[in-house]
């Protein structure tokens, strides 16, 4: 039964409905406007217009505008549909036709806010709504459902990654400070891998979950998180840096703060420790293809080198040409269409470059994000970690700028913590830039020191919660 702090203490659910049936207490999802649905109500009602049997064995595109209706539909579709393709809110319209064709979609679940796009019109189209209707007495026999997720960070048609409930919940069986949540909150969207993990943790752990709505100001979201007494809160480092700029964050008192999706440098970990002195603060490593590999809860950036010594909690890791590779039960089974995901030994190349310093590995950046400065490789994240250590800096973005001599030079956009420093006189700003550059000179080789620093009011963050990185 799935009642205790982690689902590993009882039998694993075959479907999400099994998880609901095992819940001993009512739990709710909340979104903007106060809408809520009780988990136990879903045991006897449906959000799919009582037409769930029509979707038996279908390949379903879940294309709802609301996170709440997505959360409900996933519970009902798992074990009924042959596959569920979860459409994230930032999916590009020009890719929809190709994605639905590749996945063999023959039915669409939508809600009142779903765009009326031609690629979303199917002979079977069912509307999902928060208001529950009576359920059919005869549900189809449960089957193994494939959960399909789109990769992010590509300009072409995204690849479609194949998971199932077992791979998506594999990390939930490992003891963690993430256990024991009363109320989960997240800055992620649950239609991407990071948010989906929090959704499943809440559902399988018997916790409530506070969801955001499209376009909701972060200040309003923070106020709702505080009002619902959030105990566990998750987001990317960029999302956390944005949250720390809001006075409403002071109203939160979480027991556990979690970071993932980007490199968690020491500056953001220390900043969260200052704001939440009584919370456990951890950062997790995960990707859509490789799943959740590990979390780190010692308050330090990077991860201990002994994580590679032997398999830990069913996860094996190795470094090949500087790139982290992972093998575990959380790894996706492959891509739709049969493209290779793992190597012959079952390891997935994450594309994340790590460097060993002493008894610890640190993430340097992505393979594809390297800036070439006169033939020397530069990882933007390494420089950002140094800049972010400056006491006046909230966050930074390092990028390459074309240069006729070296090919590229490094430049940085910096968001300051203090508005007064942003509005300071030109001489004061120049002095601050020199101070930041001196910090870089002391910590980095010459070719990695920014050629220029610009102070900006904000940095662009993608719907995934990650900094938008563009070279040029």
C-alpha cells in the first residue's frame, strides 16, 4: 500500500489508479482560482465526459491548457490508453503535425483552453474538465501504458522519449529528504519531465500538490504556496533565483528545497540556505532520457567522487571523454521510431560534462554549449558559477560573441541583487564591473575571463525553467 513517506515501502502500483485506491487520506491539486479535486473522488468519478472506455487501447495526445486537467487526465488514461503523448505548453505549433504522426496519435484529450490547431483535430476528441462526472461501471482491463515525452532544447522536430510508470517512479523507491511531504509545490510544469517527477512524488507519496497556471505572476504563485502551507518546493536554479528576488518568498517555510534541471552552483545553494535556514536543501540530477540518477543533500555543489565507485540505489555511472553516462531502471526504454538511446552496456550519454576536483565532481556544462575562444573550449556555466559568487550578483548568463581574431570572446549579462546598484552612477557601475572581473581573473584562466560585462534587469528563462542560451 502506498501510504508511507516513499512508495518503496509497499507494493508498486500497476497504474496511477492503484496509487489513488491505496491513499488513506484525501489529497488535492490546486491551481489558480482555488480549483481543487480530491484524489479519492477520482476513484468514482471521471474528468473525461464519462467517455474513458472510448480511449481503451488508443494512442492519446494529452493537449490541455491547464495543468490541473492534465493531472486528472493522466490518472485516468494510465492503464487505459496504449500510449500517452504529453504535450508541453511550449510545444511549437509547426511541429505538432510531425509529432502526432510520429507517435501514431489517433485520439486527443483537450480542455476548454486547448488551441484549435489543425494537428489536434482527431476523430476521437474528448474534453477534460475539473468538474467530475459519473464514471462508467465497466472500465477496460488495465494495460501497460507508454508515457511519451518530448525532448527540449532543439530547434527541429523534438525527439519523443518512451517511458512507463515503472521508469518514471524508479527514483521514488530511494529514501530521500523529498519523502514525507505534506504539500508539494513546484515552479515546473508537470508536462515536462522535471514537473512530472514532482507530480508523481506527490501522488504516490499521498501529498497535496499546488500547481501554477499559465501566465500567473510569480508573486501570486508564491502567495498561494504560502497559503497552502507548502512543505516541499522544487524548481530549477534559474527559477529559484527569480523567486529569491520576490519579497513574497519570505512567507514560505518549507522543510525541503529541491533544485534540478540546471547546474546548482554554490552561490544559489548558499543563498537558499540563508533564506531557508531550517530547510533541507538538495539538488537532483535528472534528464528526460536518463531519468533521475541521484540527489545531493550535503549543501555543496557537484557530487562526491565515490558516487562512481559502485552502483548506488540501482544507478551506475561512468565518465567517458568527460561526459557523464548513466544506467538505471529510470532510463527511458528508447525513442519512438527506434532511434538508439543507450549504448551496448545500457548506459545513456547525458551530454553533461563533469570535471573532478579533489574528491568531488563538478558539472562544467553541456557538450553542445561550448564557446570556442581561439581554439580553447569554454563552458559558460563554469564562468557563471564564478560570477554568481559575487555578493552583488543575483544571476548571470555567459555567451560567446563573434570576434575576427579568436572566433569568439566571452561576454556576460549580469542581474544584480540590489536595485540601487542597478541605478548607480556610471563610475560606480564601472567599479562594480571591475570588481566582478577581478573575481574572474583570480579564479579562471585568461581566455575564460569575460571581455565585457553588461548589467541587465532580467534574463530570459524558457518554459522549462532554464536560462535561454543563444550564441552570437
